[in-house]
C-alpha cells in the first residue's frame, strides 16, 4: 500500500515530531504532510503514518505516539519520543535512501541513535534537564528549533503550520549533515587505518587529504601518534591530536617558540625554509611543501624529548 499521508499533531511543535518529519518526508516525498488532531484523520489505516499523536504505539498500524500510559521504553528503560520510535522503525531505510552503503547502515543507525536521537527523546520526555548543557542550553538543537515557533501574538490562523513548514528544511539540514559526517567517517576509516599501518612506530601520521581520523586512531590504539600531516590546497599542514572531543588539550603541542609566527619570522624560529604559519595556540602549522612540513614535524617531535 502506498503511503499517502504523514500525520502529526497541530498547534505548537517540538523537535521530536519535526525531526520525525525529516525522516518520513525523505522516505515518502509524495505523501501529504498534515498537522491535525481530528479524530477522523487520526484513525489508523494502511496509507497513513501517524506520529506524536493518536495515543498509541503500534508499528503494525503505523502509529507512533509516546504520550500514552504506559509509554514506550527502550530496552534500557529510557523513554522514546516520537523521533526515537520513527528512527527505530524507519531509520535504516532513511540511511539507505541517503546513499549510505549497506555495510555501514547498522553501525551508523546505532551511532546516530545514541548521539542524536536519544538526547532528543530524553529532553522531550523530561528525563534530562536542559540545564545539563549549562550556559549553552539555549543553543541546543531542541532550543534552536523551538525558537522558530511563531511569537505569541502572531495573528495568522496558520502561524503554527507555517512556522513548522519553514522549520522543516532547517531541521533536515542538521540531520543530513550529521548522517553525512558519520558516513564520511566510515569511508575515511580504511584510509586512515592503512596510513597508521604505513606509519609504523612513527609519531607522525601522514594522510592524503584532510579527513576524520580520530575513530580510526582509537580503534587501532595508535596512542603513539602525536601529529597529523595533510596537504591543504597548495600548502601542507601539521596538526595536533585532541585528547578527546570534549577538550582542546592535545597529545602534544607544537613548539612554543613557533606560536603566532608567520613567514620569515617562523622560518627563522624553526629553521625550516617554507614555514608559513603557526597558530598561537600551537595546534596547527602550515608550510608551502611536503618536505617543509615533514621537517617541521620532525622538529616538533624532537622538541618533546
């Protein structure tokens, strides 16, 4: 049976049904997206997917609400929002529709669920306080999407629906970017693993281009690698490796004597012809050739001894 209608509730919107709509409209681009609480429209049928409304969770009937009691829970007892339910049932098909290779669908589905979907579920259900983000709480995705709601005194009778439809492509861009980045990391992993093997015991990892490398370093347990060298346009760069995604601290910094210097001053401080720039925070430096950047990399390692 062809899906002809995607139905969620009318009125004010939240991140969970907005993000659910991103998934479903990708899979069923010809279906009509409706926002309603009309009981007739909310009667399940084979051509409808109903979510975040309807008072039931029944995948066979294609209804995915989470407001009823008992509410649907994950295996670990954490609550679902409509987004989590839609992702659980339609996320793999969405990834395939996004062009993710079949071999990567399951791991990306699981990672996206953990990193992106679950926080939305927890916030929507009040199982996580927005305050955990501290002063950045107003910049979380649910808050930013919520800021797209109409103001209280907007007189238009279609204000909520208009705002929802305007917010939908914005929400879509975040989902697609996150999935795209995860797929890119999966593509990069084999390249980085080969480069790690080629590096052997060297603390310098040379990659053929800028690419995500951290997950491969962790997988290979390559703790000995301190700097990454890559081409960038006509130049070459050397960069430090963060201890984790939650800090700016690195395994090793570039030499303090290079900090903030450019061109001739950096050439003089480093002794390397072609040295062009070193960031004041010592996490990246640039040279005009591979030979120059490898010379700087060698000096950076020796400075740590």
